[in-house]
C-alpha cells in the first residue's frame, strides 16, 4: 500500500469521511495529516451548521447502565428520519453520549438551559471572590466572562470535552456524526441516575 493510500485509510478511519473527501483534504493540506483532519472537521461543522434548522422529529431513547449497576442514563437523541435512528452510527453516538453523561454528570444539555438566576448567582460568587483584587473593572469583567465559559464547560453537556477524546466537545462529536450521516442530530434531554 502506498504512503498516500495509507494516509487516506488512516484519515477515513479517524474521521469517517468519504475517500474522495479524505483525498481532497490531504491535497489541500499538502499531505499534512493534522491539517487534513482539521479541514475535514471544519467541513463537518459547516455541514452541521447548514442542517441545524432542519426539524428533528425522529430518534431514539437510549439507556446505558454503567458497570456495577450504580449509574444509569437515559438520553433522548433526535434526528430527521427513522431510517437514521436505526443506523449503527447513530446508535453508537447515542451510546457515546450516554457513557459520557454517566462519567461526567452534566446538569443541562446546553447553555440556553442554564437558568438566568443560576448564572447571576455564579457571577455574584466570582465578583465576591475577586472583590479584594486591585484590578480595573473591565479586567474583572473579562475574568468573570472566562469563569462563566469554564462553568458552561463543567455543567453543559454540549460544551464538555468528550470523555473518550478530549480534542472533541460533545457538540463537536455530534457535528462530526452529522457530517457523516447528513442529517441534523440533537440531544433532546437526558436523565442520570446514581446510587
């Protein structure tokens, strides 16, 4: 197998992109594997962005019980058609998201699900923590913005680093699958149980 073919196979297995897309990404990236991965991710994000407005009225409820039976998760994963809902790739995504929820215990699906009162309380706590610091107000506000972004990464499922690959967020994992499948996918809701 030639070097180019090996790179294409490796890129395809990592990203799930088609052979032609992998060839184009490698050509565009000057045969640099990392650049090609980045180009394919960006393409997947564009595809996902174009599909975000499409209605998701099909899907599945996926259950996951962690080893030992002490943690369980139900996750509602939505897509556009029942054909995709039965697809192995879609089921694998549901499994990965449920496993992630079991491990990382997010509180909400997305930033928009965080109650405004909760966000104000967090900002208040951060301001109280920094009240003795002698920094200009605009610098303090920037620090608070950074702390809020960190808070979102801790409590919002879509903002969390994927437990099996910390180079991806859960949103990135979903976008990558949208790029492969070609349909809009959303997490509807989830519940995590633990003893």
